[in-house]
C-alpha cells in the first residue's frame, strides 16, 4: 500500500520534478480596432470612421481604414464622401510584437465623393450651385506614435501628407494635389 501511495504521489508530482523549465509563449494581442476622434471633434458634419490594425511580424503591421462623411448640413458642400485605405506600418522601436511606439506608414486610399454640390461663393455672397461626382486615389506617408494604456486601450497620434497626381475635378485646382493631415485615434487592443 505504501508503494502504491508513493507511485501515486510521484506520478502527480512527476511533471514538476523531472521537466525542465521552458519559456512560455507570450499571449500576443495582434489586433487593434480604432476610430479617429479628430474628425468627430473638429467638424460639424456626420462622420463615421473605423480602422483595424493587425500585427504581421515583430515590427510591422497592416492597417485598413474606412470613413464616411455626410456634409448635408455644411455651409459650402452638400455631398457624401467615402474612403477606403490600406497602410503598412513599420515600428522603429525595440518593442517587438507590441504595436506601440514610433512608426512610419506609407498608405494608399481610394476616395469617392457623390452629389458634390458647391453652393456658396464667399467672395460675392452669391449662391452658385454646381454638382459633380469624383473618384480618385491618393498615396502618402505618415509618421506617428502609438501608446498602449492599461494593456488594452491605445492612443495613436499621427501626422502625414498625401498626394493625388491624377486628381480630375471641376472644383479642385492643381495646387490641391497635396494634402496634410493630423489625426488622433482611440482604440482597443485584442
């Protein structure tokens, strides 16, 4: 009976006694869902946007962006705008698999503007209705910094420039081909 009890104790304790200590694999959270709060705070238009960032390798990720705006109550325009974009992010810090720190991000975006009606002329105070639709691609580069707050929440501050060399529109001039943007995105990491 004593031998049976000893065998039972050793079989239960065996993994602890004879196994080597191995490194456990980190539970890496590879995704972030976020929204740009600058558009919500700074414009008086109806704005819906979302981004999804996914970790690809130790220091890089892929981000997909979507935005929809309704300028129905705006002073100058009365239209709908939609954007789909994709960007590659490379993190320049020593934090592997974290999706945080300083990054560089080249991107490309498809833009669609429908029922674009330019209806007010500030210089002369007259109404000038002119309706058109436009579709165009932009490409650019962002630099930014992403913080992780309490392991689940993120704050992403970015500054970028985009260019549209193929812009064909009745309203825009060739000088409107370069656009600068500043963004602050709030997100959830999982």
